[in-house]
């Protein structure tokens, strides 16, 4: 056992390479800073050209030794003790930095949840038991697109290497960054300006325009290795000219023209730019893989599950509708995996219609991560609410997703531990009540087709044992409200205003839910009942709207960037349609 510090004193030094990278420097500085917070000890950072001592914390591959550099790759790491030395071995890219944050978690009790919430214990003596632990990433590309996990430093702490929506600089070892927009790029690259209709991909002039703009972006951004060449965000399909129709007939899929176009582009890019990947989507009408043409070996295909139900794990959701002739999602995934070297997933984990209403999908996300890994997925983009703070466990969901992308084989008990850790530090004395609510919400989740554009959570969350779903919905609300009352009281009683605020903000989802069940009741109420229900709804909505204002909500639904302070009444906020 190593005694690193004792009563604010330490014999140890932190060692990094003389010619260290920016991320190795960050790793050493972060370790020293957190050890200071934990123990009050000042541990100096030195380079490996200094004389060896017995008491060293060695970061990265230095002249102090350490094996496994090749096996660890850019992001894997080993934490081990040898004599009185502690080694945190990992590459100069991100491995050493990731190793430091894992050491702080495993051996020091730290937790990193969001940009503003972390656990840093205080101890008089820090000891490290004998350890020899190696970790490798579950996926080569990992991006959690939630607001609270979007900063550069929290991305590094959670081992998110996807620079989509935010830049990952050399300070944290960079990342897998996309050039400019990361999806729906044809209107820009093809200079069409049409965001809903695809251009003709059999048109040579269109190809040359896209190639020109791809080259321009790669020349302007020599360090970036992925560029998105992907379809528009509509479901209007492809060109119906004779050439395009012929490709469709051959490929049995609208993805045929897109994959052929991108394959040619990849070949031309490879002639001039080393290591660059063309990235495209298998999305909506292109979700069905082509029957003949395989994606180029260097291409990335991002398969999107936007149509799927999120209330159950994807592999269990066999009720995925076969619209436009494509198979259900698990079948599509397996077919794409058979023909694609770099298959990524665009996974949807928020409700775009209403980002603050109850959206119970925690029971699905853990199994989905394992399903992706076991079926050859090499990268995952977790689409969440990246625009503002969330009132529906967005911070918790983002944290758990990050943990799952690093370790997709996480057991249910490990998942629960991570959830409990988060609730303990985010909600404080209210943690057990918040866990109780999450469990209760999922117990009352019913097996219907719940998509990411689901507007009425009362259809899916209700207690059994009542004569109709409406009564069951009111029963759910009554019990849930009591749980939140207890949570607020516990947080307030603890004297921690941050924990209290976190509980109140999370309760916004319940006010949303109340709106739905009251609105449903109104539809069948007599005039007298309707008047009373309208008063109750107005009062509930005033409370919800006040909370949204208080906590700075800016996007209650997709593309609804609102200055809530300027909206005089909740009914003028088009959160519901």
C-alpha cells in the first residue's frame, strides 16, 4: 500500500515526459490540483529528465518504464503500483489524461457529473492499495450531446472524445472532430440551399461542386479527419430521374445513390488527404442498406434510430414500423454491420416535442449500449438536449450515457450504483426520494410505441388497477407529487440550496405531466367540471412557467429558442401543440 499524503504532507512528485504533449501537461496539473483539494498536500510536477526518486506518480510513457503502449492505443490506460511508485500509463493523446481521471475516481473517491457538479472528498491520509488495472474504450467514438456534459473538461473527465457540437482542443488531447456541420450537409456542400429536398446524386455537376467544397474544408482544416456528406433532414426521398431510379432498382434501397456518391468521393479524397473519413447518414428513407454496393472501407455510416420506440431496448422493440419498405431497426443494424467497416449509431435519448416532460427510458439505455457493442458498432452519438438545462433528468441521463459508452458491458447493479452516486451528490438529502420517483415512473411505464416526438406522457405513465387509464394517470400524479414534496422538504431541510434547486428543476417534468392529464380530462368534462379543471391547469402551468424562467430554460422543445422572460403567459409558449 502506498501512502501518498499524510496530514497535508507528501514525499511524492508527479513525473511526466520532458517533451510532453498538451494533454499530458493537463493530466499532471489536474492530478496535482485534485490531490491538493483532497488532501491539502502540494505535490510538485517534474519532468523525466529529473533524478529518479522512490516516491513518484508517473504519468504516461516516460523513461521510468512501463509496458503496453501499443496495446493501449490512444485512449486506453493502465493504473498500477510498483514498489513505492504509482504508474498511470497511457498515450500522449488522451490515454494518460483518462487514466488520471479514472485514478481520481477509483482510488480517491472523486466523481465527475456535470460542468458544475462533482464529488471531491477530503481526507487526512491518502493511501493507494496495490493495483494493476487496465481499461480500454468500449467504442472508438463517444459523444454525449447533452448540455450539462458539453464542456471540454467534463468531456475529458467522462472520456467523451466526440467533438460534435463543441470543440475538443489539444488541451484534452483533441478528439474525433467533425468539420463544420456534422449532419445534413448537402444544402451547404452542394450549394443548393434546399434543406428539405435532396439534389440529384447522378448529376456530375453536383458531384464536382460537393468535391470542390469538401477539398476546400479539408485544406482549411488540415488536422480534422472526418467530414459529413449527408442527406437533408426531410423525408422527401431522392431524385426520381431515370439514372437515380435505375440505381434504386439495382440496390433495392434509396441509400444506393448516396453510398455510390460517397464512395466515389472517398476515393478522390484519399488521393490527396491521408486518413480522412467521409461520413454519411443512414437516416429515414436511407435506413435500408443497399443490396449491391458496400460502403468504402474508409467511410463512416451513421445509422439513425429516429423512428424507433425508446420505451424499451431496441432489440426488444420489434414493433418498429416498416415504413417505406425498410426492415425493423435491429435487422437494419445487422445488415449494415455486414457491409460496413465503420458503423456508428445516432441514438436519440430526448423528447424533441417536449424536452421537459417525463420521458422514462433509463431501463432501455443500458441494454442498448450492450446491443450496439455486440453488433459491431464502433461509435455512438447520443442525441440529447444540448441547448439548455433540462427539467427531466437530462444531467443524470448524460452522465449515465457517458459511463455506458466507455463500458457498454456494465451490469445492472453497476448502473444502479452510478445512478445512486449521481443522485447522492446532485440531490443531497433528497437522493432516496429521487431514486424512488425514477423507479416509480418506470414501474408505471406501459408498453406503447414511444418515440422522440411524443407529446403526451399521460399515455404511457399510469398506475394499474383503475377502471381507465385517465384515473390511473391521476393516481400516478398524486403519488409522484407526494414523492417530490418529500424530496423538496428533505433538500430544504438540509440547508443546501443547490440540491433544493436541482429537485425543483427536476419537478418541472411533473408539472408538464399534470398539464397533459388535466387537458385530457377537459376533453370529456361537463361545463362545470371543465371550468374547475381549467383553473387547476392554469395554476399548475403558472408554477411550471415560473420555474422555467427561474432556471433559465431557453428551448422547451426542438427549435423553439424562446426568451422566456419576455413571454407573459404560459399559453403563449408553444411547448405544446
